[in-house]
C-alpha cells in the first residue's frame, strides 16, 4: 500500500479569485426565479471576498493528511477513490520505505468513485493483483489504510453482504464488510486471504462518523472494468438507451398482468433517445437484455452501463400486455443527467427544459414543457435526497 497526498487549495484559490465579483444571486437579474427567491428567500452564496480561504479551510479540515492507494502494476499504476483526488492540482505518493514520488491523475470516474493514478520515477514497484473471483459472504477480509492519519493500519473482518445499494448512484454494487474502516481509509485495498485485492474501500455507514462495523468497498470486477478504460483513454464511456425507469412493484405487476414483480418500468423515454427511436413507450417494462433477465431497475442501469456505446442490444419488453423484442443501438451516456436551462438569449424560440437550483437540490422545469403537468407553475423533475446528520448515514471514509 502507498499513501497519497493531494494539493487542491491553490487551484480553489485561483478559481475563487477569478469569480470574487460574482453577484450573490445565482439567477439572472429580473428572471422569474430571481424574483421568487428574492420575495420568499432562497439560495445565496455564503461569501464573496473570502470564499477561497473559507473553502480551503473546509477542505483542509475534512481531508486526511494522506489517503491510501495500492499499486496494481509494477510500472507505477495505482488505484484509489475519485473523491480522494477530485480537483487535485498536485499529487505526491509516499512508499512504505518513506520515499516520495510525484504522480499524476490518469483519469477518474465519479459514478463508481474510482481513480487511476500513475507514479513516476520507477518501473518495478511491488503491486497487488485484483481478484478475479467474486467474494462470498463470510469470507475473511483485511482492510488497509491510514485511519485518522495512522499510516499502514490493517483491520480484519468478514464479507457481510454483496450487491449493496447505498444511494450513491445507479451503478451501486458494493461489497459490505465489517472490518473497521474510518476516516483515512478511502482508496485503500480490501484483501482476501489469497493476498488479492477483492475491493477498494470507499464509504462507511455510521451515525457518528466513526466505524460501527459497516463499511463498503468497490468490487475488484468493477475496478478492473473502469481502470481499463481510464488507462486507455482517461475517461469512462457507458452505454445509454435514454429512459427514465422505476422499480416494478407488486401492484404495478398486477395491474400490467405480469407474473412476477421483476424488470424495469419505463417512466418516460427521452426524446430522440435510442429507446424512443426504437418505439419504447412510457408504461413498457424491460424484462431482459440480450437474453439475460433483468431483476430490477438498478440491474438494468448496471447492465446497460456496462456495455459499450454503439453496441447492438436486444431488449425483451412487455408492451401493452404483450411480450415483444426490441433491437436498438446504444448511445453514449451523457456526462450529466440534470436538465439545464437554455441560456442562449439569441435563440428566442428555444424551449427552457429545466433549471438546476443550487443549495435546494432541485431541478425544475416549466409546467408547460412537461406532459400532463398543465400550463402554470413549475415541475420538480429531480430532487436530491439528503439524510439528516442525526440519523445513520452513508459517509465517504476519506
């Protein structure tokens, strides 16, 4: 294992210095949203002149002195978490013998919280192999990291569960372990008894911020898939069919005449997306991809996301009570899924599809642009659910 030190304060200071004269309101002067929040209160930037100092101090307070990583090849490639190196403008790595090396970020993937870095100045680093086998519940696991700055700490436990969804995103598929993991463990390896990396530690579930025996690691299978793309092109491309989906409940299954509450219900196909072009409509249920059964909406997202853009796929779909097969070509998943307001003032005839409201965690769209919503007011098209601090919450183990 190695320790990673990142420097992001200088970059933040430069960014905030360039924007220090921004207006307090995040909305355009005179816009309906600006008038609404001016009247009833709403989001305002917390500072104007001292933002760089405030943000740098906050990051320094919440970031560990060193975060762990592990070499995965002798030529200096190492894997850690995206949230460890996110925004870094300088990365240094300290080996077990105390020698410090410069490193650069090859690529990151926020959706799986995986980052690949390349350590310079060596070609024969000791490395750990990413496991090819799927961990079993009850298998022993060793978590390695720098909890609270205590470098090279090893804790032991077992695999408590697999396939965990902690609300981090549509591709959640975490290994749950009960080895003590704390602040400073993020990016560190979780080893099996064969000395192979079964996962990369990323988060804990805790009411206090400390370990209560529930931690989560990114499976080695996911890490291998992501770093292969990061090493090749620095980014991750995922397949996309362009639908909003939701789980099939027992009531929905009964109303649609389905034998089981399985598959993914299409809430709305995106206009001009691959699914819409192939004839998939709202109310359809996708039950299989390339002959493989889809158990729920989350599995559909992971399956499609694991395929390459441009790939031809066959979907089994229940359409108006009948089983049909739909063939389509995958598009590429957009970098952002939030709808954005049209800010091109020169295009008078453009339609405003949505405004991402800062602080409140809402994405809004005019009602007259959403089917069935009427003509007046706005529609909340997306909201971010946050768990109050007084309750147990999933936290990055950083």
